[in-house]
């Protein structure tokens, strides 16, 4: 595929080599293994002297096509696809870190990621210091002689804090650290961390990449030398993406551009409207001028994304009542769907944290996260508004 084509075009036109059937759409390669015509060809494949497929746990045409498209969109040298977003995060950590290493992570991260870095990494002798997203002095103070990696989300989940990728990249290079960025909320259509110096970029492909809540998937792209280590680790430990899910996700990338435009337009319109609602204490969205990191968001993002959050008056109980009062929006543990989704992190994704831990990562009792779908914006606004009225205290 010509590198002169725009990445959006490449995400549509990159395709596995056609078979003798001359199919227009890539077929499914639902096979566990691949055959060889002779012993020498099989030996060469196992010796990494050829690109022949061996076993679908670590090489499959459908998965390769999806990874190639993600690399084109992110501007990455190489990549590896995994079964879920969390397995991508796990793989990037355990492939590149060892006992005695230390990482720095922004404190506002997805609940499962928080558990991974605070509970499970220490079991293997890998420590983590959590720092507030925008506190540059805290980042500097967190560096230790054994620090190996910086991990961050931007925008963060669910508080939508925006970290300055330009500053973070300079900080990582200054201290010779691997910069690992979760770009799930922005997608490569809205933000390209590698452009600012990120070494690795991670996605839960389950979210906006799929876009319709159908399949699970994760992907890691970035520097070829780092991806090689991740590939070897995942090849032997097995968090592989299935060919069917890869086929779905590859087709999904063909519409990512048009979908994200509508998601972002809807999110901005709904967020602006809810700022005026008397039952809402505040609304946070990267492209609202009142957002604390509005200038940074405008610098490194082309649009504000499909997620916004708001604090409804009445705390924990009002949050639960709000979810129960919704008539159209889905109440489910996902985001990035064609259908709008509402969640209450304090009673769901971050419910296992203590009150102090939740407040420490910005999860207030009345925080509601909205993943804005592709419905008419007026219908989304109407459903949220009536639910707010019924949950008012």
C-alpha cells in the first residue's frame, strides 16, 4: 500500500493479498494452524527466516491486516493485537518490565488498570507511583533510579483530564523512560501520541475501534524493538486476538473517521446543553472552553472525543436514581458504541476502591460518564434531561 495515501484511506484500502477467488472483501481465516509444503519451509518459519504463518495464536492474516491498519493510523513501526484492551496493557507491562523495576502512572486511570498497577504488579516486584495528571513537580519527584516506564491515559477515564503529550515526551526522554500511552478515548483519528514522541500506544479495540459493542480486542503499536519483545511475550503466554474479532475490527476501521465525526459533534452539543441544567453541578468535556486543559486539548486533539462526564447534584443516591430513570440510553459496562451509554463509576467500575481512593483519582459520588452514540443529539438530550429531573433531590 502506497505510503502517499492518507492514513484514513489506508485504513480502508489495506487488505490481505487476495486468494485465487479474487474476493473484494478479505475472507475469514478461521484456522488454528497453517500447513507447509516441505519440512524446510516449516523450519524456516520457526527460525523467523520467513513471514509464513504458523499458528493463529501469534500469526493470522486477519489479525495482521487489522494491525497493519492500526499502525498506519497511529504512524507506528509495528504492532501486536490481543484478546482485550486489558491484555494489551498487561502484555506491554510484563513483556518490558522485570522484578525490581518501577513505573510512573497518572492516578486517574481505568479501574482495572488501577488494580493491575497497585495490586498485581507489586506481587512480581514491580512498583508503581501514581501521580496527578497535570502536576509536573509530582512527576519529577516520582522518578527513581529503577524507573523504566511512564504509563498514562489521555483523556483519562472517566475524569477526562488531558495530559500534555509534548511535555510528557520531553520528560520521558530526559529520564530515558518508555512512554506508554493509552489512546483509547481519543482514537488515532483525534490524537496521535507517536507524533509527540510516545514509544507505545495502546487501545481497547472493544471501544471506538469496533464501534458497535460486538467484539473484544486490544492492540499495542509503537517502536519495532519494543513490539518485538511484546510479540515474543504474548506469543508464549497466549493473550491472542481471534481471527473473527480481527476481521470485524478491520472492517470497523473503514468507518472510524465518519463515526468519530458524528460522535464528537453529538458529545459537544449534549455537553454544552447540560451545562445549563440546574440539576448538574458541572460538565467536563475536552473541547468545552471551561475544561481545565482546554488549551492542551485543542493543541493535540482534532476533536474532543465521544465521552463527557458530569457531576449531578445529590451524590451517590442521585447517581443510581439517574441510571434507573433513563429510558433510551443504555446502562452497561462499555463505551464507544453507536448507542449512547451512561455509567456511574462510583457504584460500578470504581466501586471496589475505598472512598478515599475514589476521590484520589477524581471519582466523586455523583459523577456520571456518558459515551455519546450516533442517535440524534436532541433525543440524547431529552432522555438525559428527563432522567435528571426524576433523580433530583
